[in-house]
């Protein structure tokens, strides 16, 4: 099928117009919509007022030269490709025309030749490429503007939410709330609802921009399901509903998926089921089943609630389509949850569907790709929660410098924090190539790492290739493999290629400590076991006084000594005082600077202070690493997130 091209023909000779038009009809690749003008003024008016794919411009227009049209069009910013036509045979005109902005120069005698057709095609092709590039740049610019707007909006909304949630939490935990506990719980509940709506909007914007990431890792399925159940049970109990979870088939002990996103899907569907069910039950079932030769993990969330009319079922997965609009406006929500769930399920390798009968209930089913679980042990749903006793165990501090290598930022950060809690100095790398380079450099500096913890499956260079190169470089320190693979023979094969030991994901703190303690010495200058911990000194740099004050009160309730700074200038003044700070909480957006720039400057004069970035939007890990920040907190801050800083 021929492409349609809008062509402006600037020609004052009718015979030449007819000849050129007929030649254009011979080009079978295009169908030309020809617009004919006979003078320079009309040509410029057309070029600036309308969009053309190409322009054929006569060199001699009465007493005027087509070169003047070219120059004027260029000055006015005309982007239409222009080919100059002339009846003269003067080669110098070719250069003049192209210097003035023409894409080509043709003698009218060539109009009936292949050269004319070729010149037209080339000019149109170049114009298409240029147009596509400009459209792409325009779209990228718009996306960047949208990203900046959303980041700003997120920050502006999360900052006051810090005050709302923080003060409500403080008062509920104090002896002042006896007379107003009910009202405070309403404030806290609605504040959390606003936060969930904000998160939904941001998730949807990431989906629209194709920036929503799925980070897969090993999940202990039984513990995962138990945690979800106990979280949902409170809401179900409050409404007098019976919440059930059961498995239709034996389940793999471990799956490989994005636990955060899977939890988001399950909780969203289950909350909807609880919200729209007044009497009866809500049940969650799961099982494995082959679909097109691939074993998928299936979930079903069913309720005995109000149901959904058949004519609305096809639209509920679209953004801003609210289930509650069908029957009642009593329940709140932006109508984004199901749209987000649909996209998450799709990106996790599955599908989602719904069946419903008005007045009798609704059943959602979805599936995800659990990774290769063919060799994973199957068992009945034991419903055993994660063992929380690990936090109560005492780990004798270890000494040594450890390199943690993992491409997943959250896992890398988790392992880093666990190792640091054991008293170890920790450096991180994102892939095997970085690990090889860092190990080689440590040898060159005569200070090799005491131990390396390395993931197996990574981009750029995987763990198997990296261990080979590391051992070839005569790196003799122990290297422990971290892997989600539970297949038989994996451990032996990894040890044979140079690994000292193999640990399976998800990381178990006790098992990790036991492995590290085999290779690393314990600290000998330990503090007395029951010595009261030193009060930590914290500087909060935040320009919003309410948010700063509530963060101060929360930290002081945890036993910290806190000082406030409302700007970068006040931060510098605090650092020049006699106070020694253990931690500085830096807001990303300050009136006189930004948190990242301030962090880089602080590290120059105070390299040992722990810096934590606080922001209303997610900050790229690479940006944090560039200024040596290893921790960040997302607003609104609460008691739990601040407590994690002091643990």
C-alpha cells in the first residue's frame, strides 16, 4: 500500500507543474497530495502554516530567486525538506542551493529520470527519520517533565503526611490519648489511606512510563502465605468474617518471584473482598498447574459479598473504574488497585480473571511464573510463620572486611546490613565484573578482602565466571556463593569451580553468621554483655518544621539525642559546633541546597558520620552510592522506620 505524502510544489510555469505532477504519479511507493503555489510569498505562508512532507521549489520565480525562499524558510524555522528545481545547468547553483538549506538540487530535465524518483524517496526517508527522532525527543522530554512533577508531588504530599501519621502515632503511644484514642485512630487510618492512594498513583505512572521494575528473589512460600494471612486476619475479624487459606495441591517450599509485588496483589484483592463482604467468608486458595508446558502458581480470592454486575466485569481492570460505583459509594478508593494488579500479574508471567454474580459473591483468579520449581520439594501448607526469634539471638561480633556481590539492590543492601550488624566492614559490588576488578585491586593494594559473598546469577558477569577469574588472579580468601537454586548437585558443582561454601536464598541470618564465623575471627575486645548502649546523637536536616519536630519526638521516644537544622546553612553551623553526631538525616529538597550535594560536602569533613537520605520519592541507588550514602528512608517517617536506624 502506497504512503500518502503532502507535497508543496512552488512553480510559476503551468507546463512544468503538469510535467512534475505526472512524474510524481509514477512513484509507486507514494501517493502525493500536491499543493501548488506560484510565488515566493504564498510558498512561505504555506510552509509556515501547514505541515508538508516535502517541497519542490523552482529556482526562478518570475523576477525572484527560489534561494530567497530557502533562506527565509530557514530563518523562520521551517523543517520541511526542500528540493530545488531549475532549468539551468550551472553547477555553482547546486552549492548555493544546498548552502541555503536545500536537501537536493535537480535540473528539470531530470524530472522524468530515475534520479528524480531517487531524490524524492531519499528526501522523504530522511524526513521520516528526522520526524521520528524529534517525536522521540519530544516524548522523552515530556516524560522527564512528568517524572520531575511526580517526584515533586510525592515529596510535597509525603512531607505533611509525616506530621499527620507521626503525631497520631506519638499520641496513641502516650498517656495523653485516653480521651481521644478513637479520634486519633481515625486520623491514623485516614492518613495511611492517603498514603496508599499516593502509592497507587505513583505505581500507575511507573506502569504508563514502562518504569515499573520486577525484582525476583527466592521466597519461602509457606512463611510468605502465613504472613499475608495474619496481616489480613485483623481486618476480617473486625468485620466478623471468616478468613480461610488453603492449598489445593502440595506446594513448593521455595518459589522465585518478586515478593513485594506478589504481596501487593494478594493484599489488594483480599482487601477488596473483605471491604465488599458484609457477612460470610473470604477464602484464598493456591495450587500449581501446568499451562502450555509451564508450571505456574495459581491463586484464587473468593468472597460471599455483594458481587459485580455482568456488564461491568470487562471494565473493572481499567484505571479509575471503581467496584463500589456499581452498588454504593460508601467505600473509598481511586479505582487504581485492580489496574495495577493486572499489570503486575502480566509482568510476573501470569494472567488474571474474575467471575461474579450479583448478590452472591466474586471470585478473582490469577497466576504467576514461580521460576523453575521442577526439582523443588513439595509439601502441604504448614502455615508456619517466619521464626522471629533470630532477632533475640546474640551474635558475637566478627572482624574482617567483606565484599558483598549481588545485582539486586534490596538483597545487596540486606546482606550488607546483616554483615554490618555482625561487626564487619562491608563493601558492595553490583555484578561479577566489578567483583573481579575489586578483588584484583585489593590484591594490588596488599589488603585483600577477608571474605566474599557472591550471587550466582548476575548480569554483565555471573558468579560462576567471576569465581574462575578471581581464583586465576590468585585471590585465596574464602568466597561463599549465594544462590536461589535448590537443585541437587548445585552445591558440589559450585565448590568444584572455586567457591568455599554455598548458602541458599532467602538469606537466613543464623546460617549466614555460622558460615562467616568459620572463616572470620571473633572480636576479642568486647564490651560487657549488659552494658547500657550509648545514647546516639542524631542531626535532622529538614526544612518543614512540623515534619522535623515529629521526627525529633519519635527519635527521642526511642532514646536518641536529637538536634534540628532547617536548612543546609543550619546544618553546617551544627557540624561546626562541639556536638558529635552519629547519624544525620538529610532531606532531599532543602531551601538552599539539596541532600545529595550536602552529603558529598559533609563526607569531606566528616567521613565517619552515617548519612541517611530522606525523600518523598524513590532516589536512584546509583545517585546514593555516588555520595557514599548506604541508607535512605521514604516519607512519611514512622516509629518503625526510625527505630531501624538505631538497631
